[in-house]
């Protein structure tokens, strides 16, 4: 193989809100951490152990604005991108280093609000089961009438 490959794929939960930075030329950059978990059972003690790794995510321009608008802390997201290392001078004069994932593609999997609504719906469905004051959708046929169709079966 002659070429090289720098590709990262992560599914994890946002650890914080998307932090946006805007530039004079109209560009923008969004940064947020993602947590991924590894869970296993310790063979000697039998207890379940969970290790969490944190990843620094960087999204640019329109994608950053979309992430800022729709993502919040706790949301589950899939990101795909490249690893990039960066260094800078800290306020104390020391050189600092970080590794970031520069996102090329992303997919929102579940939102925290959606997850909470799903857990509320399981208890809410029992309460709404006796509610008969619902109106049928406009496209539905009124009760007692049959709708003729031209299906051959």
C-alpha cells in the first residue's frame, strides 16, 4: 500500500455545549468534547468496570453552526474525521499540545430531550390510553364508512 490513512469514527455523548468562534472572513469553528465508553467485567473481582475516553471535536463553518443549533450536552452523535495534532504557547510560557478530531461527516443519533421524552412516553402512554377526545387526521375516512380503492386484492 503506497498511501496513508488518517480516519477516525466515533459514537459518543457530548460532554458540553458546542463552543463557537467566529472569524472576520465569515468563517466559524465549533468545538465540543465527546465521551466514549468501554465496559468490561473484571475477571478477578467480577465487578463491571467502565472506562471513559474524552475526545476533542472540531467542526467548521456551516457544519459548526448546525451542530451549535441542534446539539446539546448529553446528545449522542456519530462523527467521522481526521486526527490532527496542535501546539500553542500557554499563558505561563509552556508549550501545550492537543489532539483533535476534525470532523468531515456527522450524524445526530439521539438527543437528550428525545431520550427523556421516550422515557416519559412509556409512562405517559398509560395515562393517554383512556383519552377518546382525539380528532382523526384530515386524510382519514370517518368511522362507519368504507373507502373504495382500486387495488386488485
